[in-house]
C-alpha cells in the first residue's frame, strides 16, 4: 500500500475502535471525525469507502 492508503487505513481502524469502544454513548459523526483529525464530511466519505457502510450504519 502507498503511504496515503496506510494513513487512511490507520484512521479508519482508529475510528472503528473508537466507535466500538464507545457504542453505548452513540458517538456522533463530528465526535468521531474530530477524534481522527478529519472533517465530518471527509471522515464519512473515507469511512464508507473503506468499511462499505456509513459510520451511522456501522454504529447501528
């Protein structure tokens, strides 16, 4: 993988870890995006590309 892909993979890995650890508090898009240092729009697009579902669907 290229460096950018590795960075994106690590960000999504961190987001998934954060979501699964904090699922009871139902973290919002903005909260998770802030945690991985991305804008909510960019985070949602990137997450959907890598995970195949939106962050909201993943949380459900």
